């Protein structure tokens, strides 16, 4: 199979991100704008490998291989493994919810969640995808995107960002993100839930690109100002520690505009 053929075949799996659960061969062929005979061939390959299964007259659904890969992701994902102990300790010390997220296209996807047993708030579950528009996680990701991707995001959502006070032009939008890049943490109140405060730190890759976020949500008013400040610093430190653990050979220094991070607290 050529590269374009492989890409076209894998695009079939993207169709299952929608609310439609079952897809017939004819529907898939129409969506991909390919002949039905070609579509049958692609589906045969994906079906033989377990990525899709035939559901009688209704067509095809996602197959068991997807569940198997999800299991191995949760078991072996390096970001989850690096963050898990931090998440468990936070839940012991605070009443709230931890989310670990990966960046994917113009969104972030929750890959791990852990919540206090007595916390009845509803949050994301692994697999949920959220656009990178508002909230602590979104703002952290925006701050560490390349200038090209920041501009693309701003131009596509100019009215939204302007109305939210995030900048009436790209210069203002970028300036709004500079503090997050320097502090390596972001706090937002009432963005995802009106009763909650979200705190997020970036998880940076080998080239200091944004891989995802580590975030913690607490109910509004559940902590004193001093306690909340200590928690924010703890989330920041977790982001630094995890980024360093994932990239031990990378020099990570804080307080610059070069995506660097350091274990030293930023001066007040």
C-alpha cells in the first residue's frame, strides 16, 4: 500500500469520532469519495486486523483492537506513568480531581483521571476531547504552541478570544499568554465548571514542545488563599518534575520565553 492509500484507509477510523456508531460501506465510500470496491478492500484489511467489525445489516463499528490499544495506552503511556504517583498523592492531600491530558490537533484529550471519592462533581473521562479555547488546560497549551499555530488558532477564533478579554488582536493574544509561559502554571476560575478552580501545568517534550498538561480542579472556596497558593506551586513543580523525568537530557530553566523550565521557584 502506498502512503496515500494507507492514510485513506486509516481515515475510515476518524469517522467513528462522530456521534454515528455504525457506518455502511456505501456511507464510508461517500464520505471518503472513493469507489465502493476500494472501500471494501480497506475495510477488509481493517477488519482482519480487528480495528473494525461488521455489525450485520448496520455496517461497521470499531473493533476489539481499539480496546486492546486503549488498555496498553493506560498501562504503558510514559506520561501517565510519570504522573500517576503525583496524582495519587494529590488526591490524598486535597479534595478534588486530577486530569492528565495529551495535545491532539486543536484539542486536548483526557488520558487519565483520578477523583476524590467524596467529590461528586462531573469531569472528563479518558477519551474525552476538549477544544483548546478556554480553561487552564487550554491556556497552558496555547502558551506553548508555535507562533504559527497560535496565529492559526487566534484567526479561527478571533471573536471568541476578543469577547473573553484574551486580546482584540494577535499581539494582545500572545501577550496574554506570556505570563503562563514564564510561570509554567495557569489558574482559571469557573471556566470549565462554575463551581470550580482549575490549575494546570505544561508537560514539555524533548524539544520543549507541549505534549500535554497535568491539572487539578478544586471546588471554589475549599481552600484558603495561602493553601491555594501552595497548591498552585505544587502543580507547577509537578509539571517541571514530570517534564524533566520524560526528558532527562534536556536543560529545563524557568522564567524565560524559550519554553525552559527549572526546579527553582520563580522570584516574586
